[in-house]
C-alpha cells in the first residue's frame, strides 16, 4: 500500500473503515483457503491481507471505534 493510499484511508469515516475491514477479513480467508488448496501460487497474499486488516483495526482504534 502506497503512502498516498494510507493517508486517504486514514481520512475515511468509521463506518467505511468497518466495511473495508469486513471485506479484508473475507479476502484473507479466501486467499488463505486458495493457497492451502493449491489454487494460488502467491504465498505472500495472506500475509499482505493480514497486514491490511491490522492497519484497518489500528485506524479504527485511533478514531475511537470498535475492533
């Protein structure tokens, strides 16, 4: 994720961050499942999604939202 993207995401409302968090969690589960079944050769994708989830949770906490 580029710095401009991070700055733009940080400016989003809590509701939108929560929606993106739910989407990222779903993508993480799907990416992990695809890698475990051998459909995907990108072994780094689950880790990238996990980091994205952590960033979103951090921004929600900064805004005073729930995890």
